[in-house]
């Protein structure tokens, strides 16, 4: 009970959430938890960590959650990038500045988004590649 009270107090001290200020992040969170792969990973966690995977390998809970959290972060960042582009940030540097992720990571994740046809390279502006959301 003490943990719940501490958590509740910490949240109260932060005050009301300004949903408009974090609208992009909230939408990216919703997109992430709606993702089929993420839902599959969460749905299989108990079975895989207690009975093993289809190859008979046993999984430690911490190892499985590490994979899950990495995938959650990756999908969340890809969704943030997609939404930033849809919002009007079209160059890698603009996207990086908007979402607070380094340029190299944005570039790698943009390549993933291109492969899955969520964004496309539309050309160059002032010698910088620009993208559009599909």
C-alpha cells in the first residue's frame, strides 16, 4: 500500500497533464500499443517465459522483457517520426529537433519506415533529403 501512496503522491505533485503539449507523444503511444507485433509480444509473454518458445528454448522473464521494451521503444520512435513528418517536419534535422532524438537514430528509423511504406523520400531541399508520410 505504501508504494501506491508514494506513486499517487508523486503524480499529484506533477500536476495536471497538458494533453495539448504532449499530443504528438500521446498519439505515438496509442499507435504503439495498437501495433500487431507489440500486442503479439505482450500476449505471448506468459507462455514463452513459463513454457518456452516454439523451439523449446526457455526464456528468462528479464530477457523477454528486455526484447519487449526494445521493440516498444523502436515502434514508439518510428511512430513519433511518422507523426512529426505528418505534422510538417520533413527533413531529418527538423524531425530530430521536434522529437528530441539524435539525427543518426532518426535516419536509421526513417529507413525502416521507408521499407514498410509509411514514409517516402520526396526529394532534396537545400541539399537535405525530405520525406512525406503516406
